[in-house]
C-alpha cells in the first residue's frame, strides 16, 4: 500500500509549515528558541494546542520532565511535541513506554541514546520525505528509517537498532494519526 498522504502541519503542533517558512523538525525548534533558551507553558499551548492541565498531568505522571524556572528547554518541547503527535492514535502509557524505550528516565539525560530535539528532527525529516515521495509503501518504512539514521552515532552497541525500531513505530503511528484526522474531517462533512 502506497502511503501518499499529506499533512501541512508541523508534526505535534497546530501550526502549518507555511506559517514558519516551511520549517519542521530542528529548524522549527530553533526558530521557536531563537530569542530565548526557554519557553513558557503558554507558548507551548499556543504551538501545540495542549491545554495547561494536560501538560501538568503529563508532568505529574512522569511522562514529561519538570520545567526549570517555569521554562521548558528545546528537548522538553520536542518531547512534548512527540507525545502530542502520537496521542490521538496511541494510548499515553504506550507512548510513555516507547519514549522510555528510547531514552530511559525522562528526568535523567545521561541514559538517553538521542536528544529529544534530534529525535524529533529525525521524525519530521522521515515524515516529510514520505509525504513528498511517490514510491513510499508501508513495507519500505524500515529501509527509509535506516537511510535517515545513517549519520547517527551510537553511544553503545545496539542503540541504532533500538532507535530505528522506535522510529518505525512512531512513523506508522503518525501516519495513522494523519489518516484519522482525514477520516474525522470526512465524517464531519456528512
């Protein structure tokens, strides 16, 4: 089955790519953090559409690291956007497991195999490639992910395999999310 899907939004946000000169991934995050090294909860709400109580609940459950001086850094924002992009098609406890599979304890960056901002960049680059390609099929996701992570440097043996497996799950779930949004729009028109 060819994937041929389109989504003009930046993954995990309610912003269109055209709102930020076509940026996604790390380029988008760098624009958000251009002026300051941290963003407030209200800014995350504006970017993602996540209400404050939801984000506070995620933090209380240990799915998101606590802010420092009421500001979130670039990796925390990427982490939040990853959860947000998956949550309509995956249960939150499964998303938490998936992220823990990649990076361990949310409060301890020493066990991470990749920073959340670089992980988010990989996701966005893979999704963008798949949306623009005429020849992407579900059975080719494994090869596409492997191609995009060729430059990844493993902190220990087996980290790339772990990253690639997780990226496959994330990309397929994101595809399901885009399809769900399309189905919801079609249903709303009935």
